[in-house]
């Protein structure tokens, strides 16, 4: 099995609804997102999936949340913008964007860091 990953960063604010503590107040993070894809075989030139294509997909999604208040952005206007929910959001969105590609790899995991020391991972 082969795996490749890409990472991108963005800044955004949020507040956790129903949380008791300082994270219930509006605050911001410099987020990092890592998407790991995997597959059993490489294409004719020895690639699992083109890094530049994956970065393009991820950058487009990040453009929707970068420098925004996440609680105002779908789907986080309806669900809490926790790192866990964000990891699942990026999984769902990236999966949909790469699904039709020839030899599309499977997403192995998506990790979202809120800080250098704290992260949440979604693994299907």
C-alpha cells in the first residue's frame, strides 16, 4: 500500500457551542490540515496521486474558511466547529472532489491541528 500526504494552513475564528470554559468564547487558531491518501498501485509514471492536484483541491476548500468566523460558515453554522468536526468536513469534501479521478486513491485520514500540540484525526 502506498500513501502520500499534503498539508495546508489557514487562520480562522470559532466558538464552541455548549462548551463550558474559555473555548465557548470567540477565539482564533492558525490551523493545519493534513490529508493522507492511499492506494495499492501507482500510475504509469510512478505516482499514487499528483501532489499538485491534491494541494489544489485542499486550497480551494481552505479558501472557504480562511480568515472567517467558522460558526457562520456551513456546515459549522449547524454543527460545532470542533477540530473533530472539521476533520470530518475536510474528509467529506476532499473525498467528493477526488472520487471521479482516474485511479482515485482512498483517503486514509484527515488531521486538523488547532495548535502545534493539539489535533483531531478522522479515519474512515
